[in-house]
């Protein structure tokens, strides 16, 4: 899943809503607690590098 918004809070809210909608599917299988991966990533906030400048 991915979400792009003007603020991190808006992106997180969109992702939360997407997960909730996904979990409403009766056929979805939620993984066991031991199989969940949590990680962190570092992102650049340099807009010029994303615009090819």
C-alpha cells in the first residue's frame, strides 16, 4: 500500500482507512503475530532531487 498527501498525518490516516477496508473482506487471512514485520525507513525531503533539478 502507498499513500501520498500533503502531511504525514493525512497519509497515515489514508493508510489506516485502506487497511480497515481491506480487513472488512471476509476472505482475508490475518497473519499470526509472530510473522509481522515492523521496520523504519529514511526518506529525503529534498524536493529538487525528485524533480530532476
